C-alpha cells in the first residue's frame, strides 16, 4: 500500500514509476525524489464522465496527479488523517474529505437519492454533503480527512449502527442507510441541530465517523 501514517495529521506516500496517485490540490507538504504534480480534471480512472454529475452540482474537489519516483508528505488544514485500505470493495466518501488515493482505484459518483431514496437526499442536505457522494472501488489505499480524529465502527448483519449525519465521514461494504428522526416533530420545533436526525447504517462493512460535528 502506498500510504503510511506519519502522525495523526500527516501521511507519507511512496511514489513508484508507472503507478499514479491522486491528491487534493494544495495537500503536498514536502517531497523527496523525482516527483511531478499536475492538475487533474479526470479524478481517477473514472474519467471525465464520472465527474460530470459532481461538477454540475458544484461538488467536485480539485485534484492533482502525482507521478514519478520518491516519497511525498500529504496533509491539509491541520485535519486528522486516516488511511483506509480497500481489498476490492467500494468506499463511499465525500470528495472534500479525500486527501489522497491510489490511482488504481476506480472513481465514480453516487446519487444519494438512489442510495436511500428521498431520505437519502434529505440526509445530504442535513449533513451538508449535497446530493452526490464519491465512490472509490478496487484494491488500494485512501487517505481521508476529518475533524478531531476518526473512529471505525464495524457493521455486522442484524446489528445496525446509528450516527449523527454531521459526524459521518465514509463507509464501505454492503451497507444500506436511512435517515430517521431522533425526536418527535413537536420536539424538533426551534431545533436546528443535526442531532434531530440519526443516520442508520446496516449490513456488513464499516462506517467511519469523526469526533466532531464540524464540516471541513
């Protein structure tokens, strides 16, 4: 795997010839070796078409392609960083939380209205994530960002996990989600907090949450 956590807020990436990495623009802290950084409009193997939905919605994060031979340090905004390793499965994560990822991963776009119907769209608005989310599929590593650190909560069949939508970071596996009200409608009057709702995730896999309700 190309990423190694140096600290809670920095990762080191090993860049080798013939294997690209992608990172958020401005995330490079320093590097050694012969490494090049070029702006990317494709955002991974998904190509331009995989990004159209997000760009129409104004929800795509600018990326750069990292190639060559050497090591690169990545970090951004002092956010906590977590490396997630994928073994042929799919990670759903917000584009602005992507620090860097392996170029072997296939990038796509998931419409939240499809992943949870109308309530999926409501979840996007409550959490501030919008109507689309990014998917990364295959074998490789992803470095994601969060406020206050990230906790991995395992999901097993028959044992759903409930999280605050604003604390949600990402998930992978065969996971279904739905948004439910944590309070009665009368209790919700005058409440603007996301705690009025709960995001229920069920199935098999894992969900990643941050130790904060603050957005990036």
